[in-house]
């Protein structure tokens, strides 16, 4: 039996069809907490005050390049209920040689990086006796040019001071 909605609701519907997410490029990533819960801290007077969970998330985000040699980080912001960041894939995974002499996994791509970050941050936060639950998916945007890159960076930088305004605009 064919599902009536089989082509309507796809887990990968938000990904650009046919695009190789392991190829060099700049990617704007947003990861939300489940139910928009404020696990990561609070914004006060336009400044983000990280909770213990937020500090762990920030630390693990900064460690991404240690685990994924193809990844570089640019601007990022940890917000009460989400994280924004720019990840730059600087070279193809096939061009990397690890110190161990072993070829890097062929599956180095944005999806793996984000899913492993989410897993590691959830486990680490829970081991600390705190709570953190991410939404199952994440948002990505392929940054295509310098103007897009500059706008995205500024959006991330301005996010804490615009947070309460954006909450009012997007909440019915």
C-alpha cells in the first residue's frame, strides 16, 4: 500500500537535493532545543548569560575542529533555546591524511558533524546532572557568496540583542 503523504513529508526535505554536504563550503547551522526550552541560559539586557548546560555546549562546539579536521568554525552564538554557527568545510575529506596514517572516514559531512555534536553535548550535559534535549533535526543554509556570509555573520552577532524582539515577532 502506498502512503498518501509519502512524497510530502521527507526527513531530508530541508536538504538541498543532490548537494554534497562534504564538499568545501560555508554552512550556517541552527540547532534548536526541544520545545524551545531554555536549557542553555537567558538573555538579559541584550547579552547572553550561559547556564552550566550552555557552557558545556559552547565548549563542545569549539572542539568540533579537533574531531573533524575538515571543519573550521567561524561566528557562533549559544542562545537560550538554540545555537547558531557557521561551519566551514575547508577541504574535501578525501584530501586529508590523519596522523595515524589511516584514511579519514568518507562520511565527513555536515550531517555527521552536527549529529555527533548533538549526541556529545546531550551525553556530557546529562552526565553533569543537567538536562538538555535537542530537536531531532537542524536547519542548514549553504552560504553562497561574500554578501551572504557577511549578512549571516552579522545576524549571529546581533542575535542576543534582538532575541526578545524576534521572540515577540515569531510567537503567535
